C-alpha cells in the first residue's frame, strides 16, 4: 500500500514541480506578451481608430477611405517641405532681405506655373485610365525633389527655386487628379460637399500632426524635414495604387456626350463630335470661382502682410514668433472648423454657402481694420480660414456636379491656376504694402468686398434657378 502510494506521491510531487515550472514560464511569457501589447497598442490602436474614422459611413466600401488616407499622407509631406523652405527663405535673414527672397520665390515659382498648369488638366483628361499612376507619379516627383532641396537648403544654391517650382506643380497635379477622382468614390447618400470636406479634413489633421514633427526635425538641421518628406511621399506613391480600380475607369465620358447629342454616339459622326467647352456650364461655377479667387487673394495677402508686420511689430506682450504662431493657429483652427462644418452640410445650395461666408469674412475684415488689435486680427484669420475652406468645398462640388467628365480635370486645373495666381497677387500686395495694421486690413476688406459685390447677384440667381445649367455640346 505504502509502495503503491509512494510512486503516486512521487509522481504527484514531480508533477507539481513540473507544473510550477510551467506556470512560471507561462506567467513570464504572458507578462512579456502583455508588455508587448502595451507597447504595441498606441500604434495599432491609433491605426485602428484612424481606419475606423476614415472608413465610416460606407467610405471603406466605396474606396473614399483610401483616398482620405492618401490625402493625409499628401498633407503631411507638403508641410514638411513648407517647414524647411520657410526657415530658409523667411526666418533666416533680416526683414528687408526676406522681402526680396519671398518676392523672388513667388515670381520664379509662379511665372512658369501659369504656363504649365493649363497643360496639366487637358493632359490628364486624355489619361482617364491612369489616374492612380498620375497621383503616384506626383508623389514620386516630390520625393525626389525633396532630396534635391535637402542639399539646396544647406548650400543656398539657385536650384532651390526650380526644385520648389517642381514641388508646386506636382502638388497641384495631384490636387487636380484627386478632385476629379472624388465623384467616382462617393458612398451611398453622400453629398459631394461632404465627401470633399472629409478628404480635406483628413489632410488638415495630418498637417497638424506633421507640423510639430517637422519643427522638431528642423531643430536637428534644415535638411531633416526634407528627408521626412521623402519618406512620406514614397509611402504615398505606394498608397496611390491601393485605390480601387474604378478610379481608372473611363465610365462617365460617354455620359457627357450622350447628354449632348445621343444620335452621334455611334458611327462616323462620333469622331466629329466636339468636346464640351468649359464656358457651357452656366454661371454658378464661374461666379463661385471668382468668389474663391478673392478669398484666396485675401489668404495670400494676410499670410505675407501679417508675417512681416508681426515680425517687426509683434502683438502686445508677445514675441514675434509667438505672434506669428497665434495667427497661424487661428487660421488653422478656422480652416479645420470650416471643413468640419462642410462635412455636416448637405449639397443643396453651394452658392448660398459661398455668399454667406464671404459676408461674414467681409464683416470681420472691416471690424478688424477699424478696431485693429491682437484679438481681432486672430479672429479675422480664423474667419478667413473658415470661409476659404467652405468656399473651396463648394467650388469643388459645383465643378464635380456641373462640368462634364470629358473636361472636368481641365476645369479643376484651370480653377487651381486661377486660385494660385490670386494667392500670389495677394501675397505680392502684402509684401509691397507699408507695415501699418489699419491700412493693411483696410486693403484686406477691399479685396473681399470687390469679390463679394461682383459675384453675389450671380450666385443668388444661380441658387434660385436650382444650380448651374448642365453642360451642353455646341
């Protein structure tokens, strides 16, 4: 009995010891896994949260979520380049020399762009099956140009300016294609304004996250933000090809022709059918574009005028850097809020949205000019950012709604060109103007008033008639 019990006891004791060792090893491996999960969760949890937000309300199924993520990558890369160029062109030299450098930058980058940009749209119109490749090429071009800029910002060589031009052109080419792609990725019951705002908001959030990262890299050296931009744009190049294949579909081009002249769709007459003209879309697009041009002109003016004004005359009790930061944050918050409001609005009357926000920014500019002060300057930049975001979303929605597919990319390219020219014009006025706050904001109010008064009647008339007339082939 005892002998029988002894082996059982030995086995039991041995088993207990074995289990003890196993349990110890299990507890250790479990602890390691727990630590690994704890360290891994901030990354995976954040990624899952971002994916859940970008793919909500059917955006994941339609492919819009992928476009939102791609635009976020685009915004992060652009802000890295902006941080590097701002420190080189503006902050590193005295005010008078900075004015000359900024004017040279605007002139060199803008003069060729006005010639090149009208070519981008028609070229991309003829590449309906290559939109993903076009966006990938724009990303790759900026990645390579970031490497060129990384040496130029250190040596101060003249190649800084043509490389910056290349970045600008590639960025605009991406933006043109991205705007033309949005209608193909609309989830069910999604308005164009809402879809555009979600894409834009993704870019703004990424910009807000990347800006301090870029500033931290800038502290290590002027070339490090450009290395970051290179890595980001390479990732964007691969992400471009993750968009759904329907982005490259040519579906829609024949629809524009059918609406114009169904009997010429087949047979020998098809080749003689004229392409729709951009001036056949009614007045809503043209008036909204003019209104946006005045707001973009205001944006360029405020950026450069306030940059130099606050550099020489900071806000009361603040340094120049803090004053510029307050204005920049106010503009960014206003822009983000305008984009968020756009996401909540339904695409019923973009024309009314434009008229309303322009009236608000005009009132803010007049008030800031009369009672010039730190608080009102911050309020003006916030309202201007809010108005510009909503007005641009409305313009994109109208182009996507009213311009036929055959020339839609050209329409986006031409509108981007006009808005860029308006921004440079405003910036040039801001650089040339004496550094007087009341005078400067009076000019700002005049810019908005000119745009609002010349477009308000046309926009209200277009809204009363239910939007622009649909395009017709001549």
